[in-house]
C-alpha cells in the first residue's frame, strides 16, 4: 500500500460514501475537513490525519482518525480497520432523534386503515 492516497478515493474505499463521485462532490463543496482545513478531492490522505466527515443525512459531523490508507473498496470489516471513529456518543444520539422526528413528520395523511383504527378508539361521532 502507498503512503498517501486521494481523499475521494479513500473516503469511497472506506465506505463513507456510496460512490466516488459523491465523495468528490462532498470534498468539492468544502464540507469535509482535514486537520481543520477544507479537503479537496485530490488532496492526499495519510495515516494519522484527522478528518471531519458530515453525515449524509442529518446534522452532525464525524471525527475520524486515519489509521491506514487503502486504494480499493473492501468489505466493511476491512474498511473499519483503516480508521478510528472519535465521534462523541451525543452526536449519534442527536442524529438518531433527528431521524425519528423526520420519520414522524413524513407520515402525512392517515390511510384508510389508520382512519378505521382511529374511529374504533374515538367512536364514530365523538
């Protein structure tokens, strides 16, 4: 393995993004940071770097410490061995609550079955 690799390639191979294009787009927007500085898609990532990777859905940023560099996309257990997640548990809790609230808000209009259940509880004319 080489000593450094492109940022978009490393982020894709360690499964932070589904495609390399999405990883490159996230880098190009300046949302990703390495050691506090914006990360470009072609920037080299080396072992020991500290990355700030925002969650794909929801608020919050992951703190990732690079342990090893890889070039090819590998399975999840091998990919997880290449980094250490330093994110605080409070951030994951906030993300979980945000996702639950989003699902509740997205329910929308009740279905016919839901209306029947509501009518059973409240009665037909209550």
